[in-house]
C-alpha cells in the first residue's frame, strides 16, 4: 500500500466517522425536538389508539345513563401520567386530576397537557402531608401555594381540593373556606378490593373499577406516589376498564362542586357532571 493509498483510506475513514457522528447528532436533536414539541417528558409506557378507539364517536359522554368520574391523585409523574392521558384521549374520556404542588412544579408541561386535553385540574396539597399534624400556617401554604402554581400553569384557578389520605383538619377547612375552594372531596370505596397503590395488577384493577362503578361514583386512582413502584403492566387496566364500563352503559364525567352532599362518595360536596 503506497503512502497515498493509506492517506486515501484514512480520509475515507474520517469521512465515514464524521457522517456517522452527524447522523447521530441529527437524530438525537430530532428526537429531542419531537419530545419538546409534545411538551412533556415521558419516562414510562405510552398508549397507542387501537382501531376500536379510532371508531369511537368524538364526544360520546353527553349520553344519559349512569355516570362515573375517574379521579387520579398525587400526580403528575413522567412515569404514569403520559400513558393515562394517552388512554383518556384515545377513549374520549375526561377525568379529574388532584395534583400535588411539588410534582406540578417539577413537571409543568404535564400539568399543561392535563389542562389542554380538557381534564379538570384540582388541588391535592403541596407534598401530601397528614393535615392534622400541620400548623395553621403550614396548612395555608400547602393549599394556597399549590393553587397558585396550578393557576400559573393552566390559567385556571382550581376550585376543588382533596385532602391527602382523605384526612381533613379544622385548619384545613378554615383555609379552604377563606380561599373559596371546595374541600372534602372523597371517593366511593365500598368493596374490600385493593387499590392501585397496592399493586394488585391489571386484572384485579379492572375488577376494582368495575365493582366500585355506580351512578355518581368518584373512583380513586393514582398517577404518581406509591403506584409508580407497581409493574408498568398494571396500567393496562385503564383502557380495559373504560371499555368494560362503556359496555355496561356507563358514561364518564368530571367532579364539580355541588351544594348537595354525595352520599355514595362519603358525603363529598360534589357531583359527577358531563
Ligand atoms: Zn393522595
């Protein structure tokens, strides 16, 4: 091999390396730009609409019939919330998200997506404390700071609050009254089924949702917190349970404040509305 041949070989190798590097850089930038366009960071599974989903009417939930509300607590999380939002969009279901302030501040793009896709954004406190242990000042911060972050991110002021663990406190009730937020939003849980945070798996989660479903039921589900440690396969309960409830004649609504207390939801001052 002459010196010139070797130089040509080195040059073509260099050219190949540069081209390869360029391709890697371009595809990396491309995928990053794609993620940025979607406005969110997703660290978990995603859901792709099926042919059945694509055949659903655009807004099937104004029909009469028994109505349930899917409520998701403790989010948002990049592990679970994007999948849940994918499913709800594919199934044309609106839901109610009781978001934590700290998680919302960490994942603002997911909060904006929740709002943009027509779901109700509600307040679940800043970092999920046991409210009876808080001072009045801490209580006020938990509720007011969370409401401010959610308002700043969505442009809409939340009017619903669910206590962490469903555990109220007199100071919390006073702060909510002062801030004009409806608190004490509980849920229906009358079976002895395990909840999603206990990682029962997809089959038992479908059974839980279908068993608890009733007209005006607010079903307790989670998109962050303990449920992040469950197998990601458990998430498959959601499209299955939605299809099963629809097959049984249910429609899906969101939680709204109500002067009437809802007996099946532990006296919550709220109703499930289209
Ligand atoms: Zn919670």
